[in-house]
C-alpha cells in the first residue's frame, strides 16, 4: 500500500510539473507576442537605420545613383572641412553654456518651488510648460520676441534708453539668442531636481538649523551633495540634448545657420549636407562623428562619477 501511495504521489507530481511547464510556455509565448511590436519597431526604425547609415558613411551616395564604396574618405574629409570644424566649435560653445545654465536655473527654481507657497501647483506647471511645447512653436514665438523693430525684448530695452541689438542678424548676438532660448527651457531639469528634493530627509535640515547653519549653507552642504546623483543624470541628458538641437536654429535662421554660420550647430550642418548638397554618405559620417563625440563626453562624465557623486555606499 505504501508503494502504491508513493507511486500515485509521484505520478501526481509529474502531472503537476507538466501542467506548470505548459503554463509557463504559454506565458512565455504570449510575452514574446506582446513584445514583438516594440522589438520590431526598434529593429526597423532605430537599429536598422543606424546600420544603414554606418554603411553609407563609407560610401559616396547622392540618392540619385547607387552608393559607391570609398572607405574612410568621408571621415578624413571631416578634419579638412572648415564648415564642420566651425559647426563643431559653435556646438561646443552652445553646450558649454546651455547645459550648466539649464542645470543651475533648474536647481534654483526647484529649491524655490519646494517651499510651501500659495499657488504652488500653478507655478510648477508654468515653469514646466516650456518643456512640453513643441520646438517649432517655441522657436516661432522667440522669433517674434527677437524681432529688431517690434520684438518685446527691444521694446523693453527701449524703455531704458537702450538700443536693442539685431538679435538674429548680428553675428555677435545670434548664437547667444539660441543660448538664451535653450536655457529658458529648463522645465524638465527643474522637475527632476524637484523630485530629488522630495527624497532628502527633512531631519538633515532640522539638525543643521539646530547647529546654526544658515539657509544658504544648508543648500550648499546638504542639498547639493544629496542631489549629486540627480545632477549626474541631468548632466548626461543635457549633454546629449545639447548636441542634438535642430528645430530652434533651423526655424530661427531659416535653415541657413547665418549670420556667417555663427549658429551652424552640428545637426543643422548635417541637414544642410544631406538635403541641400545631397551628400548622404558624408552626412552619415557627420552623424557618426556626432555620435562619437556624444559617447566620449558621456563616458568622461561616467568616469568622473566617483569623484563627485554622493552615494549610500560612499558613506560607509
């Protein structure tokens, strides 16, 4: 009887395992079915074009004839292309000013909006709104603000007896006009900082107050170190975003990058090479050069992470 009972239990166990195995296979199958559209989308619209552009970067291709393999000529051409070097310097200047400026403005406003003041929800929405509006719409509004004769900025300067500059047609001011607009869009950075501020224990500020630390010293010695991981994220995303700015300079300069190529950011030059000169192979090489620059800069930021990013492990 004991043997029969043991056999029945073993049979029941095997049947249960088979049913469980079948259920897991069905779950895995449906998992793959639901994942398929996203995976296909990435393959078709992201990885596929990347592989194609990598191949085209080694060819001479004008979209009117078949690509002709030319090896590394497109990449060696970059070092002799004065316009590429000009656009690289313009892009670096833009990124060096906009990225820290956006982060600083986002942090300051987030600290202010983290306090308990009336109509807090309205102010948070108002500061975040620029990050939601599309790039073309924003650029058109700023084009009106920058208008030399009727723009709001020059009208305000006129109230103080100052002749406003030709913001978009003066080489000295054109790039700075883009930079001001770029810093203005700090809403996304502010929101991330605001989320980080919510996670800082209030006990730290209370203890600092008891020790006699001023509000300013509390922000410097508590808020900034505790938000270093958020700052790291914003820095990486800011670098990537600054090297991909296209809509604003395209709209404000009608796609020319003028005056005197002073606003010719790399994405705008890439567009010019691809769709004005029809040099798709060379444009692909520029795209991969931008990718390499972005990769190097973000890698340097990651390498510096242990030097300034505060972590829980670092306290032990």
